[in-house]
């Protein structure tokens, strides 16, 4: 069966799409299965953001009756709209996971309106009441895992100077930086965290420079918030510093330097979503959670992490799992001396004020602009 | 470098690039076979993803649209013998200024807003490349280097304004300007999903062709491109030619930026910088800087990019395989340049 067997007119009408898809030899194999499409902004083996999502997709491949199609390095332009349409029209996908933050508006929203029968699930936690009902957005409070990793870092640092290589001074990143320092200060009240912003999500050269610069200034434990932490991890380890990971575990890359890290746990969430979908249940449009809900996790501690650090970190982790523990509570000052959370005020994870974070807390060396 | 004046010459300009393309595709098939993928499947999916269905055609044309405009940014100065590779910068500045214009005249009728955006985008992009032209003309700065470096300045300006003075305070985790408004979006060509940028590109390519090959201005530009001293001796104002051509070239890329904002993104942010300007350089060189030839070449590259998704999904090839194919085509076409005039079959018909 080839395309030639279809009339030209039918092609032009665009109506033959479904027939064409089923006429393809490969497509016929998808027929009974639920086809789930994954779209990544970077490469799926980046030891970072995209790999974390790809690990979630890999978990789906083990489920019976589920077929996964993936496309990597799709920019946040109309290219992603076309990729979504292509997955729907040519692969028969009925559930899509466009995983990059910038895919949501306007691209995914546009497609959700155009294809009301397809379910769209976006990583970012952006869905609001005015958005289409067949669209959803989920995200994890990964600052909880960063907070626990910060405790380990606080105990492990000999100089008391920690380093953070960050992409952009946006709320999500600032929240991770602040949670990390607040964790470190539970272990060592004098700990400081020096932050360098590289300006963009994937800047390997600047990330390497920032890593070297932080180590030159005495930082001996480093972490980061960029799309691909590999550069920071490998360079820091080479220079003899210890690292704490982000997105996925970097233990396979730098086993001797890896203390712990903040990881996504998409491999737990995605099978849950897909099971709901295939059972005909509705996936919540807006879904957020942290350690307790299993959306994020803390990497297993490295062998060099002290007993004291493990105990303290596990203790805080248990409190976070139980709920009720607040990372951000007053009195809290920013690093310019202004009070950002007044005494007696405790901001829980779901507090919308935290979504607008635009400050670095006292103890962080660096500026947001 | 027009299409040949006789049938034999014209055929040469079609047959040799076509053979080069086939050679690159054959090499890519061997490359895929080495990785255990069936080349027949490969070609089938490439055809399927790029041109096999009406949806695929629209996908291809959507991806080709910005490339036609950015390719003109390299092709026009090439007539003067200049190698401008900074179309990306003009695109970014054009998109940024178009957004600013839309935000300033917001509330005006949509057509007026779009016209203001187009003018602002073209003017800004034009001046950006004219800066490279002026640096070369009056200060002897190499235009290739300066236009490339200006890309990074443009990117820094874009990021600074989008994350600072022009930032929409509600764009928390994805710094962006305010939106230009749904009413002001230029939308799709009726009956398709392809935005109007494609039509802008086709019109611009046709105008550029007429300008270069059918006006005295274009003739003068080509003379200056052939031999600057000879052009000066016959009294041509080369400085003026350089500036005007650079202005027009930058305007084309600036228009591409305006289209990205007005038809795709609806606002300016870092998503404008996805490399259309750089792919445009490739398109222009493959088209031998001929404005009309840019159109099919842009569609070809758009098709390759469109089919890349299917190659990833059906054959499990990595995204980089598309870059490998583009590289093979580029090398193959450049090597084929040496073949012109060597085949007697084309020469014989000349008589």
C-alpha cells in the first residue's frame, strides 16, 4: 500500500488523513493501542530536564496496550504545533505530553482547541479555569528535594561556601536556590550560597566558566538549575568539589563526588496518568505535588555523606512527606536586608505568593538583576 | 548569475543541483543503513513526512516560510560580493521592534497595527544589517564577522528588554513582553494552516528577483559585486548601493521576525531565537543566492525538517540525523559547483 493508491483530490481535502494513517504499514501496528506522544525541547539523553521526562516515557513503554512516540529537540515555535498535529494525524496519538514550559501558551492551547478529542498534558503547572478542558498542566515542588539536598550540602561542605549555577532569575529557579540555602543553614547556620546566572537554559560554556569561578572562590559543594547539569557535575568533580544533582541523578557520571540531588519522579506520575486515561477517567487539569505526592524524589546519598547529615536530612524529608512542614517561614529576610516573610507567617508549598518569588534570601550571594 | 540565457545553460542549473541532491540522499541512505535502518523505509518516511499528505505539505510550507525571508538577507548582499551571515540578528531586532510598535499603537484597527508592526520590523532589521554594511564601507570592517557578532548583541538586547523594561509582570517563569492581542494576529492563509509569512516570503523573493535582474539598480549592484574598481570608474556610487542593499536585506529578515511575532508567538520572548536566520544562510548558498531559487530550496529544507519528526518517531533516528542530511546536501551542492561548464551535453545546445 502506498500513497499512490489514494486519489489526489482526497489528499487535497485533507480528509483522508485517518485512512492514510491506517493504510501505513507501521501505523497499523498501533491500531489497538493507546498512542502517547512525548515532545522534548532538548535531547532526551541530556542528563537533565529532558532525560527526566524520557525516563517517564520509558516507564510507559513497559505498560501493555500503550505505544509511545517521541520527538526531541522541538523548539517552542509553530514547530511544536506541527509536531503535535503530526503525532495526532500520522501516528494516531490521543494523549500528548509536550514537556517544555514554553510549549503551553500559545502552542498547546491552540492545538487543544483544534483537537478537542485529544488529551494534552503539559509539564509546568500552568492550567487555569479559562483554558480548554482537554488540556492539563502538572508540576512538582522540586524545591522540597533541593531543601533536603541543601541539608546534606551544609554538612558536607568544609568551607561553608556552596555554589549554585542557575539559568535565569525566574521564580522557579529562585525558589530552588533559596530552599537549598535554607536547608544548608539548618546544618550550618553560617553557610553561604554563591549563585551565578548564565542567562539561558542551555549554555554549556558559561556553565563551565561559572563552575570554575565558584570553585576558585572557595565553594566546595555545587549544584545547579539548568537544563543539562552534566557540564556542572563533571567539571566540579574534576576540580575536586562535591556536587548535588538536579533533574536526574548524576551518580553514574560522577560517582565519587555525588552527595545527593533533587530529581523528578515522572516515572511514577506518567503511568498513573495513562492508567487514568485508558480507564476513561479524567486526569486532573491542574496537578501539583512534592515529595509526599511522589512527583519529586531525593537521590540516594553518596557513600561520603556523614551519618549526622543522613539523619538530619531523612528527618526533614519525613516531615515533608507527612505534610505541614514549611520551608519558607518568617521571619525571613532577603539578601539586601528587607523582610520578605514577616515573623509568624508560614508559607506552605501551595501558597501562590511563592510562585512570584523575586528575591534571594539572606545568605545567598548574588543578585536577581 | 541569472538562469542561463539558453536552454542548455538553464538545464545545467537544474540538473547539476538535482544530481547533487540525489547524491546526498544516497549517501544519507548508506549512513542510515550503517545504523541498521532500512533506506527504503527512510525515503518513504521522508517523503511521507514532507510531501506525502496535505498535512505534511502544510507542515513543510510552514517551516519554509521564515527561511525564504531570512535567506534573502544573505542573498541580496551576495550580489554585491558581500557575505552577510547575521540575518538572525535582524530577525530578533525586527521581531522585538514589531512587538514594541504593536504595543504602542494597541487599540488601533488590526490592519493598522499589523502595518505598523511590519514597518517597524523591516526598518529595524534593515538598519541592523545596514550597520554591518556601513562598517564595511566606511571603516573597512569585515561584514561577515560584524554581522555575526551583531547577532549576539541582538540576542542580548532582546533578552535584556524582554526580561527587564518590556517584561509583562505576569510572565513569571517565561519572561515575555505583553501580548499583541488575538485580534492583531495575522492568522493563516484561508483553507490552510500556513500563516501569511509564506506569501510575504514569495512576494519578497519575486521583488528581489526583479530588482536584481531587471532594474538598473540591480545591474549596478551586480557590476559593483563583480568589480568594485570598475564600478567606481564608471561612476557608480558603491557606498550608496551597499547601504541600500543591506537595508533591503535586513528588512527581509526583520519581516521574518515580525511574522514570528504576529503569526506565531503573539509576543516577543527568547523563542524568537531558534536559528531561522542561520538556516537562511544555508538556503541562500544552496540557491546560489538567486532570489527565485531560494523558494524551492527553502521548501526542500522545510520538508527535511518536517520529515525529521517522522524519522525520529518511526525509525528511532536521533534528531541530529536531520543535521547530518543537511550537512551532506550542503557539501554535495558545494562540490557540484566545480562541475559547471564541464559537461559537453549542456554546452552543445548552446550553439
